[in-house]
C-alpha cells in the first residue's frame, strides 16, 4: 500500500486523519456554550414550527445572520434523527477539517509542498482555531469559505474564463450567506495586492467578470427572497436590512462589541498559539529582506496586513473576529519554519515531536478533559431528570414546556417533538407571588393559548444572588433542579442553575421520594429558604 501512495500523499492523509481525530472525540459530551445557544434555539424553532424562513430566538424575531448557517444544522438534524450536539456542531467541524486541507493546498501552490504540509499542521494544532472548530457558530464556516475562494483564485490567477469567475464569486456569495458580507470583503482584501501588482486587474476588467458577479448576487439573494415570499407576513424583520445593519452600520457606527483599537494586537498572537513566534519571525524576516523575499511571501505579508487594518478599522471588535487572519499568519510561519529546516535539517525530528505533542495535548484538553468537566450534571442531566419524571405520567411528546427567563442552553435538551416551547421573556411581568392557578391564568391571558395544567412543565432559572422565581409553584408541583457537573464538583463552584416544576396531582404522593432539595424534591419540602440552599 505504501508503494501505491506517494510519500507526499501519505503525509497529507496522516494530517487529515489526525485533524479528524482531534475534532470528533467528545463533540457531544459537553453542554452548549456561549453563542452556540443562538444557533441551537433558532434551529430548534425552525424544526418545531416548520418555518425555515423566519428565525426566532426565545420566541422573538432574530434575523441577525443569513439563513443558510441554520439550514445546515436543520438539514443535518433531519439526517441524524434530531437536533443534538453532533448535528449542531458538525458544520463547524467539517469546515475546520476542510480549512486544514485548503491551507495545505494554498501553501503547496504558493510556496512548496513542505510549506503547505507545515502550514496544515500548524493550523490543525492551533489551540483557539481548534476550540472554535468545535463550537456551533458561523465563524469557522467563514474561514473555510475565505480559504476556498483564495485557493480557487490561485489555481489560475491569469484565467479569464466565465466558469472560473463564476465559481469564484459563487464561493464569495455562499461564504457571505453564513455570517455576512465579510465573505465578499475578506477574500477581496487578501487578493487585492496580487491583482494590483503588474496591473493584473486590467486583464480581469471584462464582461465575463460582470456576468459572474451578477450570477453570484442572484444566488446570494435567494434565501432573502424566499424569506420574503414564504415567510410569515407579520414577522416584522427584513433580512437584507439587518445585513446592512450588522455589516455596514456596525463597522462605521458600532452599537456593541466595542473593544479597544489595540484588540487584535493582543488577540492575533494569542489566537495563533503555540506557533505565534513562527509567523512573527517570518514577518520580521520578510520585511527585513523585502527585496529578496519571494513574491508570494510578499503577497502573504500584504494580505495579512490588509486584513489586520480592516478589522482594526472596524469600530466593532471581538477576540474571535480575528479567526480569518489565523490561517494566513500560519502560512507565513510555515514559510519561515520551512526555510529554517532547510538550513538545519537536524532539527526536523524535534519539530515533528513538537507537532505530535501539540496534537496530543489538544486532543486531551478539548476532546477528553473539557467534555468530562461537563459530565454527570449540568444541563444534560437536568433535562434527563425532567424527562425521566415526566414520562411516568404521560408520553414525553404530550407535555407543553413553558420557559420563564430560562437558561438559553435548555431548549435543545428539552425538545420533545410536541408543541413549540412558549417563552416568557425578561420584560414580562409574570406573577412573582401567588399560586399555580394564578400563574396559569396569567399565562393563558398573556399568550392567548390554552395550557393543560396537568401536562405543562414550567422551567425557570435561578442564580446565587436572586431568589428562585416561581418558588410558590412548589406547593403543588414536583421540583427538579440542576445538579453540579464534574467540573463544578471539582472546583466547588455553582452560581446558577435551572428549576423545573412538574404537576403532581396525577403522579401520586411525591413525599415518599427524596426529602429536602435535590434533583427531585417533594413540593411540600420546597420553599424560598431551600431555593437558596440549592447553591
């Protein structure tokens, strides 16, 4: 077999296999984190309601990203039997795996096969890239799209055929449909120095380019047109208007995420660890010997510089916005390392050990330790406890779930294939005191819906500093609370959790179960004092 596969191909296959090994373990073993909740909640609402053209977050219109990133998740959910951590995160994982391959291909075409391979290993063992690769957002999808467009351009930078233009602009359009118009902007900035050099742009000023751009623009508009035509008439938000707000208004007049101007001076090195010294040395070497630096390396420096200036010029700055710069920085670092190893080949075994060590540590941290800290408690166990108790009196899909200022992570874990969740928002003045009958009356009056008191689960969130909301429901409901996970037990930290109230009139006498406050408590034992003791 080794004789049939060239050595360079074997090296690439090993890189891609190890990358997959680092990306997949533990992917479903940790609770949702940070921005993942938005993608999970919006995709879940689409699956529950059958409306794939109007994104809702916690029951409210929320069209801040184009639809295709949600469609990737819902499509996988249909294929994989439902929405879960795997179907939610797999698009990012696949995009990261492809990004490692694309970096290899770009490095191989621009510089050398050895440089491409080193760049692939550097990207695959970059901590923050691999961290975000396992998170369900559109950021790594954007990185993959940018790299795909850059790779396609470099396959034939002098080619002026309509087909080549069309594929290039379609890649830009699809990338822009994941996160925003930066899918058009970032590849343009990276490639601008090469297009301008030697007046190449004159070759590409033709009608074929204009036609390809129009085709891509039409493809880009398709999800927005479908949303306008088939979406709910009363939805109240325009996708294109929010694209303008999120991409243009945010750039010039930011309304959130306003980090200091030096944000990326800190986060670009941080996000390229542990290989940041390599690209910094490559940058220093290229600038110091600019006249003799290979043209494609000079292009890398210019492209990385333009991306850095663009992101810094934006008034809205966040640490992970720097992700699209990471592959190009690692390409520059790979060039430096390749040149170094040519001069000192005896150092190659040490670098191989370094890459192997980095890969092993990432697998241990992200694939084993991090998921373990989320185990045996937290949101996952809470949802399992609620399900286990609810099915004792009725099939799971017959329960209606009401979320009162609830943890954003919960909906995906509590999905039951029944009616869509009903959300009580933070600005709604639900009864803080009283009894369950008064709360149900308020709920029906406010929502305009009917709720069967014997088949309605009410879920709320508590914190260390505030009383448990709706604690009075414990008088005639079974109470289930979040249990600490392994990490919280290890570090003895728990600041917040969720509490579920299940009606008990048809479930027998719960007083024979665990006394006091635990994951399942008797309603007669649950009161305001106990709610504070949960923490």
